[in-house]
C-alpha cells in the first residue's frame, strides 16, 4: 500500500487470544483493508466498500 494513507487497524474479534489467526481490518471511504498482523511485511489486501459483503461471504465459505 503506497498511497500514504494512515489507517486505523482493528483486530478481528475472531482472532485467537494465543497470537494465532490474527486478522486486522481498517476502513477508508473507498475501501476496507485486511492484513495478517503476524507478518506486517506482507501487503494488505483491499476490497472496495461495494464488494465487502460479497468478500466476507466468500471468505466465510458461504
């Protein structure tokens, strides 16, 4: 993510308490960003707000 936007990351309520399965999300007016908090060197994934519900259904396997 090279846009220079400062994001306010929140840890998913489904993330494990033992440091595993740590997913964080951040929202802007244009997109929702998702990242693996265990490896911040990896780029964040972004999905447009209009596609967020579809992405969540896909990720949940529904």
